[in-house]
C-alpha cells in the first residue's frame, strides 16, 4: 500500500504509523499505538534485565569443621554439588577451633578430600588460603 494510504488509514484508526525497517526497499512500516508499543518494549526490557540478574553466579560458602563425621561431610559435598550445578561458585572453609591449630595438616587433608570428591564437576580457583583460623579455597564448575 502506498505511504499516503497508510497515513490516512492510521489517522482514521487514531493510531501511529511507525517505520520498522527503513533499510528495506520499500521501507516497512507498521500501524500501531506508539504509547502501547513503548510500554510493552519497556516491560520486556525490564524482564530481560531481571533474568540477567538471576543468571549471575553467586558466591556460596560452605563451612566445615575438622571433627566432621563422614556422613555429614558427604551431605555437605552433595550440597556443594548442587550449588555448582546451579552455576554458583563455592568457597569451602575449613574452620580450626582451639588446639586444632596445631594440626593444620589434618585440615589440608580434609580440604584435599573434598576437592578430590568434587574433581569430576569442579575446578579450584587458586591455592588454599590460610587466614586466621580458617583454611579456604574457591571452587567453580568446569
């Protein structure tokens, strides 16, 4: 339809004539309510921003004591696996209490055990870090 006919039709309906593809030959236009179109576009952009925020990975923390039982450790490892599968990064912290500081090698062995259990789906971020009474390492999904 000619541009003149489209303008008359849009004016009769009380809506706007919007150019969609100006590069096309002939240019493509659409008869729409401009205010409603802008509102829908704004809502869609807000929805996309919200989805983008949700997809950002979080840093989860899992604290483990030296005297943890095997079953409790397996439960924590299973929980860490769930976090990793959701796309989150996990910081594993081994906590030393009281005289446990004299046996740092036990904490290192526990941390090695956890990272070996997770080695099929996770990779460590750097080396274990000893800060105060905590030994920590970051893990992320492969």
